[in-house]
C-alpha cells in the first residue's frame, strides 16, 4: 500500500518546479492516498480537522503508554478533548508562548508548557495569538528547538501524535523531521503528525519543496491527507517504517 502511494507521488511530482508543487501537492496527495485499510478518523476544532489513525485494541498495555503532543494551542483544545475521550490511556502535552488563556484551557486535558517550540533556542521573535483578541502579533518570546523539547520536556521515546501549528516557525522545524535529523538523533520516534504549513514566500516554498522530496526519499513517513485554506497547507503524515508505529496503527489484528 505505502509503496504504491510513494510511487504515485514520485511519478506525479518528479517534473514539478517549486511553485507547481506547492499549488498542486494537496490534490496529488489525496489522489494518491490509499488509506482504506487504516482506522482513520478526523477530529474537528474551530476551523480545521486533525487526522488520526486509531490504535489497535491491544496497542497500549498501560495508562499513559500513549503520548499526544500539541505545539501551538491557540485557545482551542476541542481536538484534544475529543481525543482524550476516545483514547483515555493517552497522556497529553501542549506548548504555546502565550500563557493566558492557553494554560488553563490545556490543563483540562494534560500538561501545559509556556514556551515557543520551533527550530532554535533562546529568545527571538514569533507570531503569536494575543490574549483576548483575534489578532496575531510579532513578539519576543522564549524558544526551544523541537528535538530538545521532545527529549527534555516530554521525555517519551514514542510520540503517537504530534500536532504542529506554530505560525511560520514550522519551516525551521521541517529538517528535524527527516532521517538523520535532530529528532532521530535524540532517539524519539514520531508515529503520526498533523502539520500546518503557513502561507509562504518563495524561499519558504523552496524549503517545503526540498523537504517533500527528501521525505519521499526517506521512505519513513507517508503523506496521506492534505487540504488548503487561505494559502496554508494542512498535512497529515504517518510513520509506516518504525515497528512500534506499525504495531500500534497499521498492522491488522
């Protein structure tokens, strides 16, 4: 199944340039996707749907054996609440550079970290959703890179679902997700990812172009679902290579 997916994606994209790939990749991913044998489910919040392949009945042998991480809370925990109801053995972790009201909201489902997660460490500018407004502003906030966050804050080897919505910071995160990247070098395994790729300039489109081609070459993650809104791409990918991810989410009983 995944080999056919990959071959379809390669064949459909191998002659594309940066602009064409960006404009057409959501349609191509959905047309190439073979997912009928997966226990796939959508979880909606205010304006989007997060995709999750449900675990097998014997996937988790004890409480908190499953870990679900949200990078960027954005005053919305509807998805996490629905997931927690369906998967009570999962532990939930969320991070956002804006404390109020995100901490109080997220702590209804799990552990909240008041920090921006991206591709670098230290204090730098980030686009954030300000409290009590519907506006995004650029502010100086404390950052930690995603590999350090997963290793030193979450401290779980297997991350069952990683949801990334970090307002253009994702471009610095993309290299961490590839084989040989810093996440792999910290011995952390990501089974499923939902990532929002925000409306890019040309340089960012080129970053995504290189990431996507390397992702296919790695043959670890398979893009299965994609959609677009207001110039953004929302992408769901599944780790079909790692044995534990396969046991939990792919292998049939």
